[in-house]
């Protein structure tokens, strides 16, 4: 089971308790949609076919506390209680509806949405196999009363954000409250990098950057620590 962490303070700082990870059979399923090569290495056809891509540290971190299940469409979430969206592709209309209904019904989502992805890709610009370069999620964000903004003049090329999470960022965006959320209540961190929303019976924790999970081979310790705190804040710390 996963213990709950509630409130924006926890959303910004994570749960403090360090608890042992549950046994594999007891780990909850985590639906994952991402355009980043977290589960399948770019250009590695054999790994893509077998699903045997163990190198990315994010995949390993997720497997330490969940049973990650990659999904192609958000209509496939089913009755899973947890969802990670890491720089997903643009969503179809029925996926926006399915995601909104799922969260309002009690689902919990962690969204990493980058307005200017800096990750290197072996695939050229415009190649459908390449990571999504710009987050295109305006319909669902508007439904929740949020807008993802980006000012290249004020966004650092590389650095670590202020605040308790100390998140590694590159060309990060900022969240803006639009006041138009339908039965949703969102609060922003002081630097507007993180938004925490109560949406119906569910929650959404949103980060306006994805640099945290871009580097699959040599992440620094701040990236690992920040991801763990984000997972704690979005889904709760693992129970012993």
C-alpha cells in the first residue's frame, strides 16, 4: 500500500519519513505515459521488442516502489490509482476527457510538462519517435485552471530551482492560475515551478519542466532526490 501525503506543503517538500520499499508483489501499479526513452532505449530495436531496457535510472526508481505499466493512450488507465505523465505527446480529445474523469474520480497524477525540452535525441526534429519537444496540453490544463508559460529571457539554461525540492531545471516554464478551473483548486510554489491541485476527489502535482528525467545515464544526486520527493508528494511515501 501507499500512504497518503496531503496538502501543498507536502507537495512542495515531500514526505519526510524514510520508509522501506514494499515487496514487488505488494507494489501498486503505476500507469506511465511518456515520449522520453525511459522504458525503451532510442534506436535499440531489440530492447523495444523485448521490453528489456534496464538502464534508465528513472525506470529503476519507479520499479523500486511501483509496478510501472506503460500506456499508449489515457483511455487505458482503467482502475489504476496512480499515473505519471512525463513529457507526454499531445492528447486526443477522448484522452483529455478520460484523464479529467479519472482524476475527478479519485486518481492521482504526477505531470512533468516541459515548454522547451533540452534532451538530446538520436532522432531528427519532426521524427515521431523523438521526445515531444514542447508540451501541448492546453485543453486539460485549462480545464484545471492552469496555463503553462515560458519566457526564455528569464529561464536559466541550467541550474537548480529554489525551494525545498531543489529540482534540476533547464529552460523551465512557470504555471499561471487562470481562475477558470472547473471544480478544481490549485496552489503554486513560490517560484511557480510546481502546482498542486485538488480536482474533484483526486489530485494533480505538476512540474513545469522535465530536465529532471532527461539524463538516463548520469543523473546527479539532486535529480534522484527530487524525483523521490515528487513521487512522495504525488502518491505518498511507501509503507513499510
